[in-house]
C-alpha cells in the first residue's frame, strides 16, 4: 500500500479507506484477481487507473468532472468546471462531441501521414496523439471515437466523504460478515461505489439500500414484502451481498467477473463469456 499512501496524502485521515476502495476498483477494472494484490503496485496501467480514481474521489467534487476514455480511464481529454453553470448536460455533451470530432480528424490525418506527427495537426489533435502514444492498436483514434468510449465522470469527493462518515457505523460488522464467508474484506467497500453508504438510497430502476439490491435478486436472500424490506437493513443486506458474491466467484472463477455480475447478473456474465470465448473482463466488456 506504500504507493497509494504516497499518492493519497491529500486524503489525510481518509486515505486508508480510499486506498482500499481505489485499489479494489482498479483491480477489478484491470481484471486482476484480488488475491494477487501484493504485486499490483508495479503495474503501470494500474497506477494510471488508480491516479484517475484518486482524482475523482479525492480532488473533484460534484461541481466538476472529467471527459475521458471509457476503456483507458486514465486518458483524460478535458476537466470541466460546472460550478454555477446552467444546462450542465449541454456542456458535457458539447465536450464529448468536440473530442469525438478531434479523434476522427486525428484518425484521418494519422493514416494519411503514416503515423508521423506533422505541422498540420491542430493543438487538440496533437493532444490526442500524446494521450494515445502508448496504445498500440492501429485504429486507436477511430476506436476511441466510438460513442461508448467517450464518457464523462462527475467528481465524487463530497459524496465519498459523506459516505465515509456514515461507513464507520457498519464497516467493522460488514468486514466480519465477509471474513466468515472467507471473502476479501475489501469487498465490504462496495457500498462506497453502490450508494456512498446512503441508507435511503433508491435507484430509478428499483434498487434499494446501501447495497442496491433489486427486488428479484434481493428476494433470493432477504425478506422483501409489504411489511419488511431487508434490503434497507445494512447488515442483513451485507450478509446477502456476501452470499451473492461468493456464489458469483464460485461459478465465474474470478473477482472481476464476480463483482461485475453483482450489477449485471451472473447468468448474463456467463452468456457473455461463452459468446466471446474469454474470461478476461476487458474482452467481455468490449466485445
């Protein structure tokens, strides 16, 4: 954890919790099993991904965010300040549209010039070339211009710190629950991502509680009826989450897949694995 402790100095007394969360998130996105964590600090891509999420959770609040590449999250095109701005969605959409056009024009010039940076590249195009200099794919700029690849991530510092203050009521007991199931205790940090430990969290699609269980999935492990909804009991829901994640891992064979299946469904992940013929999460996501 030395690398993360160094890079998270601005978190002050929050850095241990943030380090666990960010290391977990990056390990998942890089398709690395959690039991291999001790050596992860040496991976360059992981460092870059951690740095991105350090900024999101530690520097930027909900009045700002970054337009970035969804596949290589550390490739950031632009940081937007939205404080006091009206029509935020229009500002974000305009930035995404701008960078899509930049990537398309860079692709055309890059192919015509044989990959050599020439004077007729605009400053934005030169920025794109610099950002993707370590990406080896021949059509990397064209691929990056796909609508799924350009996304905006809102800053989470204020919601993270709010969640941290609440988490102290539950995390020790949650960690004990996961330990009893023989699971990595880092998984108990999932509510930071799911709900920021907001005990009143309700999603538009019907997920409820800090673990954001849907009624159909939660009903496999919890009592959910007109009288009681155990999804809103943080510890009962933690027990259910531990059982669900354990089964996901047993059937899928890796934590990146198991955690992704927490939101997207185990059967859906199994279908995707069969379709692409790979258990690498990046292959499954980008097929």
